């Protein structure tokens, strides 16, 4: 009878109640049943008055938690664990000469471990020939990393053993992302691809071509457009990070801009040790409610602080994906002004003088613009260049850290301080095969500009 009365009240007052999600209606009904049962147990006499059902329902409605996701309410209703704040996914392709560093990083992750509010999920792959630690297992495994202070052995339980799958196949990266999201739901997600990276480069001692995640067992890797396809298939993440070399470029970022709010990466090569996961994850575990930009900045700072302490050269930055569209407009305007000025000699001089990285075709875009501005006599180039440089250093690159390389036996010191946080492709000859297939090349005039610059 009491529940029937409640139903009549809700129908009569439907026009006064804002439209809510079905989950919230279920939540309210469930709490109503609980409240009425409590009142009955307390022997409240509803027939004698003194009880206002509208007031009680209003109190009850105020008591309903307002989760950030409908799934959180549903889990709350069923007594399930609410989604974590963050699920950090690491696609750890150790099926190459970086395998020893992968095992080290897994142990670093265990120094922090997952919690109710932080899931650290890894897909880790190994092959013969590089490392025999931790029982010398082979193949590809999935882990939920749990806390452990033993830095020599991975104690986290294997959640799934996938056998010897191809970690150079973008579909397996996408499958990992979808699996991790489904099995370890969270309010926010970060995907890290861990391996060799080459941004937009060509050549080298090994047959490395453009892309990331090189699997020596299969001979495959994920090329630049395929990285975008993988993120599209797994669904958008809040932060994407390349724990890999040379990936912070518009050529790479534009492929994934629609599937990650922030992009973390390095203009230069990364030392073999890559991210130091315990120093990155410790602040996240301490403050799991941190937002996506704060987490991205935390990743950059942990990386840079580590290599600063090691006195090793490094670069790492955060790019806002939504700003990449504006980057196209401003870059096109700047390159058009440069072309119209006819000052090809200055363009080449700035290209040759800009901060370069391990792959000589990768130069810092902002530093290139800075050098042009220092010598151009064209008012048009000055105006467009100043607008582009200001945009890169304020709206596009939101956090940028560099450490100078003191040099050593094989090389002299390198000053990375002019780096503005995003590199670009500066060939001194023709465009590499496949460049025109990139989204960046399709929407920007960069390929036309570098072709003009390299003409006699």
C-alpha cells in the first residue's frame, strides 16, 4: 500500500520532476524501498498524520549520490565496487632488445601497485635472446599490477596468457585497450605504448620505418596511421603516452588527436630506461582524483626529474589534441608567408640551425620559427611567425621539460633548451615514401613547404 502510494505521487508529480536517467530512477526506487522498510520497522503510524511523504522523498532524493558515470550508480545499487578514478594501460612490447627494461619497469609498477581507485594494467611480451629473468617466460601476458617491494621478481598474477601474439599488429593494441576498459573500468583512462619509436623517420642500422611497437618475432610494427586506427577502435582515452623515442610530432599527433585529450611524448630519443614508473605512479596513487592534464604533466615531470638526476639529456612534453586543428591554420599561414617572401635561403638556414634530434630530419618546429623571426625582413612573415610561435608555446604545448646532454665519448654536449615541445619533419631532400598518406600532410601545407624549401 505504501509503495503504491509512492507510485501515485510520482505519477502525479511527473511534470514537476526533471527528466533523469533510467539508472537514477532505479536508484531512487531502491532507496525508497529501503526508507519505507525502515519507517515500518520503526512503527511509524501513517494513518494518524505527522508524516509528509513529499518531504521524506525529497530527503531521500538528496541522499542519492551523484556519480560521474551512470555505471557508478548501477554498481553502487548492486553492491559492486565503483569504477576506479584511473585505469593506466601499458602496452609493453618487450619482444626486442628492450626486454630487460620491460622487466625493470614491471617491477617499478609493483612498487606502487593498483588500488580501488587506480588500476595499473599491462600487456607484456617477451621473446628469446635478450633477458632470462623472472623464470624466462615467453609470449604475451596480461597483468593487473599489484604492490610488491621485490624489484627482482614480478609477483603480480597473470590475468591472461595470450601466447605468442604479434605486438606489431595494431589490432592487438586495440584489443588490449578494449579488454582493459571492460575489465577494469574507470572514470579516466591513459594508454601508454612502450617500445621503440621512430616518429616520422627513415633508415638507421636496423630496418626501422615510421611508427612504434617493433616486434622482432613477427617482424611487424605499428605504423603511424595504424596507431590512430588502434586508438579509434579501442575508444577515446584521456591521455595517450609514447614511452618510446621521437614521437612528439604533428605527423604522429594528428593521427591520434580525435582519440586522446592530451598527448605525452618526446621529441628526442628516450634512454633505454624510458619512464620511471614508480616516480610517475606514486603521485597518481596519492591523488587518484587528479584530472587528465595534471596526470599528463605528472608523467612529464617524473620523466624529466629522473633524467635530470641522472645528468642525461631528455625532452618530454604535453600537447593538447584539440589545438592541433588551429596548428594547421597557423602553420599554413606562416608557410604561405614564407613562400610568398621568396626567402628560401633563410628557410634553409633556419632549418639547418634549429634544434635537431637523433634522427636529423626531426627538428623543433618552434625553434625553426624563432630562427626565421630573428632574421626575416618580411612584415608578413613576422606577423604569421609570431602568431605561430606564441600559439605553440601557450595553447598547443601545455608543459615542456628539457635536460641538456653533457656529451660523452661519442658526442659533444647538446643544448635542448630551445626545444618548444613539438618537432616536425624537415627532410633536406625529397619527401619519404608514404608521407603524403599522413593526415597531417593531407590537411596542412607542410609537405608543399618543405618541397619548396628544398628546391634549388
